[in-house]
C-alpha cells in the first residue's frame, strides 16, 4: 500500500530528528527503552497507544483555532472542527454524557475551570483532605484552590473508608458552594449518589474528579458520577491511555440553570474554558483524544478494565499475605496503598525499588507523621502492567520482588544500602518479565545497539 502524505511526513520527522539532533534522539530512544524494560506500578501512569502518539505529532498541530467548532476566530479550521466534534461525540458515547468539553489542557486545569465558573474568591469548598487521599486541586493550602477559596476537608474513618457522616457534618456546618469528590490514593468505591444527596441538602454543586478511575467508569466496572455530580472531570492519560489532556463532562444537569439563572451549566463551562481560562486549544491533542475515545469504545477495553481491577486486587492480597498493612483493607480500583515497615520511609523505598527496575511512588498514609517528601507509604497501580497483558501470576511475582527489595533495604544517612548481587538478581527478573510482556506498541529488540540497527533498517525500507 502506498504511503499517505501524513505517514511520509511523520517518518521524515523521525529521520530528521535522528540525523540532525542525535543527542536528543538518543535521549528519547533511551527513555523508550527504559520504559520498555521497567516494571511500572505507578498509579498515575498508563501507556499511550502508538496511534495516539502519531496523532499528537500530526501536522494538524499547525492550526490556530480559538473558539469552538463552527465558531472559530481563524480561517482554515474545517478539519479541526471535524476532529473536535468527533472527540466530543465519542466521549459522550463513552461516558453517557450530555455535554463534553474536550479542550482543557490537563485535569488540574479542568478542576480550576469548574471552580472559576461557579465561585468567587472566599467561597467555601469541601473536598477530601490531601493526607486522606484527596488531590492538590481539591482545596490543598499549597494549591490555588486552597488559596482562592475557604477550603474545608473531609477524610476517612477508622477502616480507611470515606467517612460520609463526617462529610455531611462538614457540609451542614460550613455550607459549601461546591463539594469535590474523587481522589488520588483512595482504593475503594466512591458513593457519588450519597455525596449528591448531601450536596442537595445544603444547596451545593458537586464536582467529581475521576482521573484515577475514568477507565473503570467508562467500562462500567465502577459506578459512574455523570448523572450524580453536576460536573465530572478527568485526565485523558492515566486510565484512558490517551494524550496528556482532560475532559469536562456533564450528565442530566447539562441544561440546568447556573447560579445566576441566566445560563445553563453547559453554557457556563463552555465560556469558562474559552475565553475565561484558555486561549487557543491544542488541536493535535484534541484529535488524539478522539482517537483515544475511539479505542475506549472497542470491546477489548472492557476486558482491559477488568484485568486492571483484578490485578490490583491481587497486588493487595499478596501484600497482605506478607504482613503489610493495606490502607482500606484492599482495593476496588487500580490503586493499592500500603504502609512501609518500621525503619523505611517512602523516599528510601522508592529509590531502592527504582534501582532494581521497579517503579512506584512514595505516598502519605492517613495519620502519617512524615511529610510528603518522605512519607510512610507506597502507592501502587495496575494500569501499565495490565496494558502489557500481565495477570495474576505476574502480580504475584511483582509483590515477591518488591518484598524482597524492601526486606533487604537499609536506610543509610539519607541514602540506602542494598546488596549488589540481590539488585542484579531482581533487575534480571524485572527485565525478563517486561520482555515477556512488552508494551503493545513496543517492538524494540532487547539491546540498545540492536534497536539502532532496527531503526536503520526501517529508514532503508522507507527510502525504497
């Protein structure tokens, strides 16, 4: 089949990069190889399909397109309009939403956009506290959300579950204008309907940030907030396996009137994204969102979502079998948060595991006496491993390797000590596992030199 214009252009870009900037090309090549041979259990990571990456690099990026489909401020937007409408239509179908805005650059910005559309400085918001599993943009004092607004927090009960009673008490006491639900390190099902009932009781809006569970929601294996919350936000990367970007979605409340009664909630968000918060959108990213949404509509994605959930449950179970305290007693999504043994902190544990090719992130746990820079827990996630096709047996091995490293790591004046032979052994097991379960788009040979030869062969083929 004859190559299209866009295929030749993208191939030429890779060739040009390699020949004209070999230093940068080598960095990118080695980073790709690192991802290929590392076991990523970072909950905030996923994996971007090669077709999504190609879309991000397409020449559509050259178009300036302030405004919305059919209402642009610049000429030449006919195909941009088509791409954006395709992304909107597909996202509506994926999530069962009545309104979708696909222009937000990231989920944090999407959250701030919702707040800016509804609130005035000094208004009260109620969100899950950062040290209980919430996100910076849910009212943390370190974030703009905690500086612009009066932020009140809710958290977990003695079992590590969302304390809905406390949430209601805080809402009744402080009468927030916005209640934010959604988390970054909470591993159990969120009862969105219960939170909406509290919001209705106090006259508040609900923002559901589902960045960490969006894939499970899309696949129907986690309750959806689309019709429970007034606004739903998500990134399009982590569990949707798309580009770096975000969505703002509205369900049954799309045509409900906003605070002043003059505009609907969908109209408020439409003007809040542009022109209030953003200028020209990243049209290449919007096109890539359309591609990602298309992949979510495929039957195979539901299978992946079930594997994500099953693998996380296996990670939690294997940790518990080895005596680790899993926060919340288990998991209903892709996240597993656990307490490190005495004598280890999150910083040391993360560095030691990375030294062995296993990627996790340090994380505060409820009641943590350590700061976020060190923390007393680790957070695991099953997104990337599941995308690679790994299953329960591989999750068992992953925890076995993690446990081995943690049991043999010793803190040493800000660093760590780990037997070199053990590090070599674990690294070998990790490489063997990752080569047996490569990323779906990854055809890299095992050695860097072979990878270069492979690229040379591709260039020869393209030249023909």
